[in-house]
């Protein structure tokens, strides 16, 4: 193969850059419209990073003497950044389709939890499963996400609770991170639930004294890599004080704070996140006005999860209020055995209809802002020279079809590309 470049995408009807001035996130008025080029081409180098984006004729002139490993004619099609899913629980064993039936009949999340179902069911099955079984199902799920346009996904542990099983999950995530093309941001979520026989405070002590030092050691040896620390801050799970202690200890060992807060009850989790310098707080169905203001000031992103509110019939988080106050709003699928959704296009659609977000707001929330929530917006989340060549090509003349055609993404997405390499072709 003669030098040259990896990939040339030619003459797209639209190239949605999302932003074009190196912004790390988009908030407030910047979300009214996104940067879109018409009739444009894009070049990715052999290093996987974007080398040029511009009018098709100008790119053709500039690169007429160059060779490419692959060229794709994008006439009549749109190029968008690869989607970023900022919140998932994708490593587990034990389907919970039976609980979906219970919920349809009126049971709440807490009803199921107290009847020994919910997370405890998944924890038991995940503890019993071998690393190989967990990897195999995890890999399949990542494939589904990727074919729905996701090129960067946050993956949490948290169905082990014991150190042994948490480490098993993190090793499974590490294997995928090293072997697969999809980008992965790794979150330790050992404080996802309080293990049976312990109080929240005892569980917090165990995490701080035993789990976190072990993670640090394994990170130093290069055995696993962890980016973020998460806690399920909720009434009857981890109270505010235990949450604070765990998150602060995680931050002290070098992890980014990214946690579940204000979901079922107002907990002042948003205020805590702002105070601790959290990168993100997820859920926020019950966030206070003060919490919203504090998050906006602290540039702590809000990861909203439209599937959870939809499936659990919770009240919707106040996305409009957050957007109006300048909070950095991101989106995640919350993929887990309780909310079985792989698809960020479906998530964006739900965000628009149920949370009253505009389509540009939803796309920014599923690209640049979701990358920000993971501390990755300097390399991912928009199409700009110098960023990773992570993108999707859809077969429609306007990018909004990706949101408009509810559930139609499998028909629309022609290519998924990571670092300039085609990882899915329809
Ligand atoms: Zn979650």
C-alpha cells in the first residue's frame, strides 16, 4: 500500500460537523443550530484522524495527487459524527424480560427491587457467569450498539458489588476495550447497590478501603484501565454522605466522577456533583432548581436517559429548564437488563418528543456533549480536523432523518466508521 491516506468520503449532501471551533461542549444559544456543510468531502489519514473537511471541489483539487486506501461516494447522503452513548450497563447475565411483564402490570422499580428482583437478580446471575460467557454476550451487545451508530460508549461495572465480581466485569470490559474497534470509557460502579447484609456506610467503607486501592494497583500494572467512578445515590441505596465519601476517594485515586443522582427522589445529588467537580451526573428526574443552577456554573454535564423515564413511566427530567439555564446536556441509552435499548437514534427521538429537545440539541447531546461527559470531547464528538475519524454515513438527504425515522436507523445507516476504518457496512 502506497502511503497516502486511509479514507476519502466524497461529495456528501451534508456533513454535520456539530461544531467547528474546537468547542469542548455546546450549551445555551450555541445549540440553536449546528455546523453543517453542504456538498462536502472529508479525508481521514492513516493515523485514524481527520485531515481535511471542506467543499467537495476544493478537497478534490487539494488531494488529486494522493492515494486512498478506500473512497466512498457519499452523493445524496449525510455524514455525521459517530454517536456517543454516555451511560450504559452492558456487562451482565440473566435476562429480565419477566420483570417487563410485571412492570406493564403496574409494578414499580422499587416493588420489583424489594421482591428480590431487579438488580439483585442480575447480581446473582452475573456472579455465577464465567468471564467467557460475560464477554461473549457483551461483545454481541457492543455490536448492536455499533450498528446503530455508536462509536464511543461508556460501560459500567456494578452487577458484582463484591470485589471479585466487580474485577471480573472490569476485566471483561478491558478485553473489549483492547480488542474491538468501538471506543469504550470504563466506569467502576461497585456502589450500584448495597450488598445484602451491609449498611450503605459499611459498603462505602469496603469500597474505599478494599476496592479502590486494588483498582489503583491493577491500573498501575496495566491490567485494567478505569476512567470514571459511579455511585447510585438514592434513598434506600447510597445516601448523600456515603456517596460523597466514595466519589471523593475515587477522585483522589485519579478517576473522573460520573454518578447516578436525583432519579427517584430528590437527593441534592446535582449540588453534590457540582461541589465535587463531577464530570457528569446521570438521571436527574428529581433535580432541584438549585441543583440545575449549580451544575450550569460548575460545567458539570447532565446525562439524561430518556429510555428509563419512558419504560419506568417516571416523570421526565426537566431538560428544557436545564438547557435554558446553560447546563451541558448529554444523552445515554442506559442500556441494562431493565431498559433494553441499544439505539442512540431512538434515544434522541425520545429526547425530542418526551423531553421537548430540538433535533440539533439532541444530536449535540449524543455527540459532543456526551463525549464531554466522558472527558473525551477533545478527540471525539464532532467532525473537525485533528479529531478521530469516527463517523456514520446515512442514506438520506438531510441528517434529521436519523431522528425523524423512529426505529428506522437500521435502514438509514449505510456505514459506521471508527478511526477511518469501516467497521460496519450495510
Ligand atoms: Zn444507570
